[in-house]
């Protein structure tokens, strides 16, 4: 059971970085086609053109918040 868990964590770590490079919003929109959230992309597209993907490992909220904070200070 522990071996399976370790293999699963390894596969997740290899498949996605902690924070991705900027990607067009259309990449994520295609994943939510025919979904109740599809309407939200109109509002998002009015304000944002690109997004960053995060590894979904339970710390993604903190990683997103801190990454955006650091990026804001670096770019301003």
C-alpha cells in the first residue's frame, strides 16, 4: 500500500511542475467544455488572457498566492 502511494506521488511529480509557464486561457477552457463552468470563461477572458497551472497536491492555494505575490513585487 505504501509502495503504491509512493509510485502515485512520483507519477504526479513527474507529470506536472509546481507552477507552469503562462498558458493561454483557451487551454483551460477546452478542459471545461460542456460543463456548468463554461459560462465563466467569458468573464475571465475579459480580464485575463493567460493563466498558470499548478500541481494539485494540497498546497496549491498557498503556492498560487505566494507565487503571485512574489511575481507582483518582481514585476513592479
